[in-house]
C-alpha cells in the first residue's frame, strides 16, 4: 500500500470523531443534567459551544496552517482535542463542560481544514486525489449520523464521560504516526499574519450562525434578526479588509481560481439541503413514529449504509470521462429525488422516509466530494489550508441556512394546520404538543397527538417540496457554471 493511502487512513479516524462530536451529546444530555445540574442556558451552551467555536475559527486555522505548517497545526489540534476530551469526560460542573466543549471546537477547527489541505499536497495524481477526497467527504457526512448512536450505546453501558474518552486513542494514534507518515507543507512566503481579521471573522460568522440556528425553534424573533444583521455588517468589514490588506487572512485571488467561487456556492446549497432535511427526519422518527431516542438513532443508520459507496462511485464516473458539471448536477437531482420521497410521506411511512434520507445522503456525498476536489485543485498548493477552511465555512453557513429556511416553512405549516381549539403550547411545535398530551384526558390527548403528527408531517412535505425546487435550480446552476469552469462549451 502506498504511503499516502496509509496516511489517509490514519487521518480518517480523528476526522470521523471530530464530525461525530457535532451530535455526540444527543443521548448523554439526561445523564449530564442529572450529574451536573446545568441551567437551561448552560444546557444550550453545552450543546452549541462546540459548533459555534468550530465554525468561527475555521478560516483562522486554515490560514494559520498555511503559515506554520499543516502537519504541525494538525498535531497541535490533535493534542488540544485529546486534552479537551479528557477535561470534558471528567468535568465536575456545567461551566467546566462548556469550556471543554469550546476547546474541542478549537481543536476541531484545526483538524478539519488541515486534513483536507494535506490531501491536496499528499496526492499529486488527480485521479488518486479525487478518490481520497471522496472518502474524506463520506467520512465527514457519515460521522454526524454516527455520533448520536455512539452516544446512546456508550451512555447505556458506561457513564456520560465515556463519549469523550473514546477520542483519546485516535488522537494518540495520530500524534504517534502523524510525524512519520504525513509530509509537512506550508506557504513558503506567507507574509505577516493578519491578527485583526481574526476577531472580524468571528464577529462575522458567529452572530449569523447563531441567528440562523435559533430561528427554526424560536421563530423570527427580533433578537435573531438583529444578530444576523450584525454578523453581515462585520462580514462586509471582513471582506473589505481582505481586499485592501497586504497579507490578508483569505486572499481574494483565491476566489478567482477556475471553478472555486461556484464550488463554494454550490457546496453551501448542498449543505442547505442536507441539514434542512435533518430538521425533519430526526423529529419524524422520534415524535411522529414514537421511536425511542436510541431506536431512532439506530434506524437513522440505515441511510448511511450507501454513503460509503457514493463517493467512490462518483470518482469512478469522473475518471471514465463524465463531465464534472454533469456529475454534480446529477447529485443535486438525486438530492431533489430524496426530498420528493419525503414529500410523499404520511404519518406512518418509516421506510419511505429512510429511503428519502438515504437517496439524499448519496447525492450530498457525490456533490461534496466533487466540489471539494474542484476547489482544492483550483487553489494554489500554498493556499490549501485557506481554501479548505472556506469550503468548511460554506458548509456551516449552508447547514444553518437550511435549518432556518426549511425549518421555518415547516413551522409555519404546522401552526396553520393545528386546530385553533388546541391548547396554546401545542400550536407552536410538535414537542409542545407532546408535552401537553399527558395533561389531557386520554381521548382528548390522543386526538391532539394525531392532529399534531399530521400537522408536522404536512409541514415536512411542504418544506421538502421547497427544498426540491431549490436543489433542481442548483442542478441547473451546476451544469452551467461547472462546464464553464472546466472550459467546456
């Protein structure tokens, strides 16, 4: 086996764990609440601090890796991730756990762009790089689904801290084998590091991500609209500084690479479709079909079975001469087909929903693997870290936007479909209806539950139709823009 492929497999395990940490607390929350007694606000931050810090620091860490060395930053991140995992596992207060989750976000922000940047430098053969990036995309997509299952199994047999301790062997393996197998690479003439852009990037990313993630559950509250507006204003300042500074954090010339800017936009749209569906499918399995959290997580693994095949199959099609624009457009059409299946679901459609989720996931992997390959090939080797960080940041924005837009459509339909005579708390969310059912006489409770499940399913169907329309338009855009990027008429 070539050294590059051995190094890739070493990178895959920590990458899998970083992606799994997004959802690893789903089943550990009750045990954490019983042990640490967090307030409602603290519980939210235990969940969100990891994702917020990771999203906010991606651009900074990608650019830093280009300057100090991607392998060096990767190993520093692995040490930080391992140390933060140990701190989280034995946290004795909610505040300590929040701080540990934030440190995990710092480590994750170094690991994700560094692994992709190293693939760019390790695999000089375009065909092999395409295969490697396909595997990378599959691991990233599958890890989010596996995180909740890992949590459920470990919490059932051990204590809640075990969900963090399993990170340690993988990070130790990377620290031992990384210096031997991974080549060092950096920008030979990076210029001074633009420290002013670091807080500007945080101020641009975090308020927008926060507002978009809160809107699906809380509605278009003025606080969240203001948060998004403030973030966009800082984004404008950040862009201005990148255009005028002599050594910017993200060089504007990077966006002028053939196909790079279209790849960012299309990557955002694919993440929008992926996370927009997750808002509904997870709730559908638990709250509409009545599955336990662990049973719902295990059922949700079925669509992941096909993820491992989607990346290599897509790479094979490209190597056989199929135009990349056509492949990506086909991925968007596949995603739209997954949404079409969701739009046909009723209140007892387990297999249809799982099939829709599986089809959609295959489309996501096909799209992301090709767009990542296109963007990283278009970027200069010395800017591989910055290029990777932009791709990851676009995914974070796309995911938050998908939850906000499609989640809002589903919530609006739910409120419209619920009877005006239903208790006030049950007319806002399905979760509110489930909480109200136990307080009513049996017949009234069953009637309310049926109405709420029907209303939620109607909202899911309408949101799926909207998502399908967006993805079909994205398919048209991909076919047009990527053919131009590859210089084909």
